[in-house]
């Protein structure tokens, strides 16, 4: 799943930005692929979807603890490969 288009970039972005709106993720891939990727990441327990409907509707995505560990390992792997 991590080899899928934009999966790693989405995870890394979520790792740096914490709470991310859907439109922020659209910079990485087209809408259809983004929807599939979000579904995959949710199903694998790497990200969480949050929605509140208080005064205004707020919706965002963030990494789960499992997702944070995966991003940490990916960063270490990338760092190792760069040397």
C-alpha cells in the first residue's frame, strides 16, 4: 500500500502538518486517486478522519499512533538511503 501513488507523500505531509483538510491533500494527486488513497490509509489504520458540526462544520485528517510510527520509520529509511 505504501508503494501506491502519493501514499508516502500524504503520510509525510500529515506528519508535518498534524491536522490537514481534504483540500490540502489535493496538491499531491487527482481527486479520484486521493479518495482511494484516503480510504486505503483509513482501512490500514494509518490516518483518522475527524468531523465536528458545532457552530460550523470542521473536517480534517490526522495520523494515528500507528501512522506516526510508519512515518518515523519511512523518514529513517529515506535518511539511510540518502547516505
